C-alpha cells in the first residue's frame, strides 16, 4: 500500500469514527453537488456542533462540494458554532441568515451574494410637455431646492415597470402607464458597497392632480421639461445632464428606448424582455 493510499485510508477511518454515535443532520442535495441544511427546530449549540462535524465528514466521504446552512433568526445560537467550524456568511434576509462552506478539494465555485441594487427614475411626461418632478425631505437633496424625477428601489420579485408605476403613485399620487426604458446607468460602491443599476423609465400619466406623499416629499409639481433640464445642478453633473439630454431627445427627435415584452422561460415562468419594439416590428 502506498503512502498516499494509506493516508487516505486513515482519513476515511477517522471520519467514520466521528460519525459513529452521532445523529447526522438531514440535508437536501442541490443540483451542483452541494448540501443545504434548513434548520427549523431549536437545538443546543454543542449538540449542533457535534452533529455538524459528523455530517460534514460523511458528506466529504460522499464527494459533496459545499454545505449551505440556513438559520432562521430564532436559531441565532447556532451561528457561532457554524462560524467556528469554518462556515462564512453568504447573505441575510429579514427572517434568516445563510452560511456556506466549501468542503471539496476542487476549485471553489460558490456564487457570491447579489452584487447590485436596482433603482428607477420615472420620467413622466404629460401632453403639455411638462415633466413630473419632486423635492425630497431627506437624503442628499434635502434643502437643496433641486427638482428631480420620482425615484425608488426595486423590491425582491418586482418588475421594473411595476416599481416605476408604484413609486410615481406613492410619491405624487399620479396614476401612470409604463412606456419604456430610455437609458440605464451602472455605478459602484453605492449602497453598503453594492453596485447600483439605475433605469430611467418613461411613463404616461393617466391622472394629473398631484397629491404628494407627506412623509418623504417636500413638494411636487409639473414643470416644463426644458426648465427641468436647465437647473444649475442638472447642468453641472453629467450623470443628471446626460439623462436630461436623453429625455429632451425623446421629446424632440423620437428617440426609441426599450419596451417590455412578456416572455416565458423553460420552467413556464413569465418574464419581461425589454426591446426596441419599434425597430423589432420592422424586421
């Protein structure tokens, strides 16, 4: 027997000794050679650590690649033993924290947590060529006198078109119809070091009587698009002036953005693909 084979045999025997006498944790196999533990019942920290170690030994023997441990907030006592056993935080939600550990000798292929936050700016234009603008009570624009588009952040499971309509309604009371995405911007180290994707969305108003949100909005009104674009702050900062230029070009020259088209994935789920529908229909 070679040295490597002997060492391998000793490792297996050691793993089996660890497993013996300890009740293993029940994990669910994923599609990528990993195991997910969804802990639901209260468990003593020491008992969990022993069971986790024994289970990891078993999974290494079985050739598994990674272990995911999903811990609801009420089982916070199990976070510390998992971290001590080499698990790292992957992501957290309001009701749980997800930890992960790579246990294979192969290259670590664990996907990183979501890297971007998605936001929208709503370009709502009426028939008088006026744009819907607001002044905010908080944030970097507080007290600046700058008029800006209604903006917001996409919630989990929310379509871009839906959030644009929602934010306009919440901030100004205006009901609007989503038309298209005119442009988008990517920036980095924006929100808790995450990158940011910001979509400029054009909407058509269906109502016109403004009823501003008192909590976040200082003022809201309809403003001539040219007046909006001429604000010193807009002119000074290219991130804003370039958006204003796109909106002016849309108004003056028929600039075409991307409209939502419903599509169906292989799993049967409905998604939206944003395309230049005008030119696509010409093909």
